[in-house]
């Protein structure tokens, strides 16, 4: 998915096996790195914290840092 430079961030509700779009947009922002993640590439998130992560390494680090 191509993101426009002025694209709108989506608001999501993260669940164990997916997410529900609460507010439409073309990306979410990684809670740790601030990187924009296109929705079709979003693979890592925390259900408990309700936040997205750009990479598995970032997701693991966030989980370990509790």
C-alpha cells in the first residue's frame, strides 16, 4: 500500500487475532519508534497496551520492558 505523505493515521482497536478500525486512515504509528506503518503491513501490536509496533524486535522489546 502506498501512503500519501499527508495520509491520515487510523485509530484501531487491537484484538488477539486482528484489529477493528475505529477511525479510517492509511497507517498507524509505531508506539516505540514513531515509524508510520501502512495498515496492510501491520503485523505486531499489544492487545493489553493497545499500541502498534513496526517490527517483531520492537514488539518483543516492548513486551519485555513491561
